[in-house]
């Protein structure tokens, strides 16, 4: 009896007078990726007279059966039977045993751990509308590969979230990019509650958290992080910033631990603080986390964090939100037009997550005229949230303060919208400007129709009209 040397990997129990049973594998060393397969073949000796062989494995599963099938009987045809063994998603050594009524044999298959050398994590939007008590979802994507370009099984990739949850979808692999699709579910919990985003203190001009808001009546002219106090709470943009994190076992390019343990930097200061969720020695906790040692380490946990804004309904209760004019009292005449400024921000001074379908701002006046003559201004959705301009063009938020979250701040004015006097009159004219906002809390929330603070512009009486 002869076999190809590489194929015959083990031949164990053939006891007494039972005919021999030879067991071989097409490969005995493969990646624990949940996808790779090896074919196990059991060949009976000439004297065998049996109808089926039962296979059992201690790791992996038999295909095409259900993923949990670890025992399978196959009919014997031409003196042999074979099964396809599918790799598990974690490192293991599988002992596969084939048995029949005359004896048994076993073979060991090695499933190698996959260590990621790359990890990429992204979401569809940086700003999502979240209303208290309403669930909002968006898609995110994660890709992790080893040095050979093999995708790491989804089961090996983990997530930490400051608020909300991340979960793989059933059809989560893109064959081309290797990205796996996730759904992020923002649970609508309130900022500052245990399952909501962390309520953080505003950063002062020294870049350190301040326990009081030092901004004056207009938070957007403040040299520190914009903030205002209402209802005993300091509202600042980072209150709505949620950190999401993906991690996977892997190795770094230089073989050193340059990453430290994964942690959710809920307060955005770049370091782990007590109370921030950490994956410490493979377990989630909030009271210990090891920073990068930069020492050689065969395995580390690769991780990547994202920040997402939970934005809410437009703020209308504060004087700095809504419409404002460069002056409220002026004279008749073209040169005396007033420049209008509109701020649409949520309670934390973040831009709204605009829904491109029908979100709009309309401005009207009971006298006078606008230039350009626009009554309705569409929202424009961008990666950094809602920005808008008088002519509907996309504008990007300008450079912000120096604490690294520039892109989350709203555009402070819309273009050069001007408001001009009505026809000249020898008595004062008073024009009231009203602003209305139509906004859908995306992607599936309710439509909000909201009036904003009206403003009144008074044109003083002219002594003479031409
Ligand atoms: Ca705060
Ligand atoms: Ca921190
Ligand atoms: Ca946060």
C-alpha cells in the first residue's frame, strides 16, 4: 500500500484484525479565518466491508453542513470517504477522527492564528441626528487584514463605544474591499446619562478643562471652546462627541507596542482617564489601562477610534442662535442695508445633521427686501455636518480654535445675505424678519418645523424722499 508522503499525515488506531484505515488531509496547516477548508479523506483497506465512515472534529466544522456540525457520517464509495473541514475563527489544533465498525484513525489539523497588520474603520457620517428616546442608525465599515492580505474573521474584531452599539450585519463582507459592514445604533440616550455621551467641561484657552464657562454673551466669539450655561449645565460642542473604537489582535510594523491598550477617550484629551472604558488584558474595564510601552511585543491589539457627533434639534432658546443683523436701527437708502447672519446649531453648539431631502431654512420679512433674493435656503449635507450658504453652495466651516475639533463647528454666517430698506418714507418703518427651519432628524426621525427668534429692524424716518 502506498500513499503520497505529504498526504498521509497520521495513521493511528488500527487494532486487532480490523482492516486498516488511512486518514489524510489536503493540507494540515491553514489559517483560522473561518473560511479556509481542507479535505479529509479516509481510505479503507482491501478487507473492509462497511457502508459508512463517521467523522468527528474537535475544532472547526464540516461543510456543507451547518457551521456547528462537528460529527458527520459519509458513505463509503470505492473504499474511501471524504469530508470538507472549515477553519474556525480562532487558533486551534483539531483532532479529526474517522471511525467505522472495524476501527478508527485520527489526524491533527493546525489552524494558525491570523494576526492583523492593518485595520481600517469608518462610518457613513460624522454627524448623526439623535433625539432623546429615538433610535438612530448609520452604517460603518471595518477592514482588518494580515500580512498576506487575508481578511481577519469578523469574530476576531471587537468594538468599544462611548454610547450606542456597533454590530455586524448578516451580509457583512464586501468581496472587493474586504470591508465588513456594521450598523451603529445610537440609542437616543441623553448626554451625561450612563449610556449617553459624556458631558465634558469646555476646554479653556490653555487647552485644559475649565469648570466654568468663560465665554460672554456670544460663545462663538469666545477664545476658548464655545460654551454657554443653561439650566445649571455647561453646554459645549464636545458634549455631543461620541468616541467609537474597533480593535483586533495583530502586530505593528516595527514589532513594538506603539499603541497601548485600546481605550475610549470619552473626554477627548488623548489619554486614558479613570472611568474611560478600556480593553485591559483582553477584558473591558474602567479602572486600569496600559499605555504604549514602545518595547518589542510579538502581539498587540491594533485599534482605531472615530469620533461622531450626536446632534439634536435646533437651539432657539438662546440669543446667539438663529438670525441676527449687523444693526437693528438704520436709515433708508441702499447703502444702509444690514448684513444678516444665521446660526443653526443644536443645544451643544454643534451643526445639525441635515437631511438632504427637504431640509431648508426660509427667511421672510413683512417689509424691505433681500439680496440675493432668496427666501429658502437649502441645507447641504457634508461629511462634517450641515453647512449652508445663501446661494445653496457648500461651504466648509472655517478654521476653529486650536483644540483639534475644528471641523465640528458650524458655519457662523451664511454668505453675504443683506436686508434692505423698503421704499423711503418720512416716518419710521419697522420690519420684522422671521426665520423658519424645516428639518428631519435623520435618517428616520420626525420632521421638525421650527420658528427661530424673529428680529426687528427699524428704519428711521427720512427728512425727504426723492
Ligand atoms: Ca458640558
Ligand atoms: Ca481621556
Ligand atoms: Ca465624548
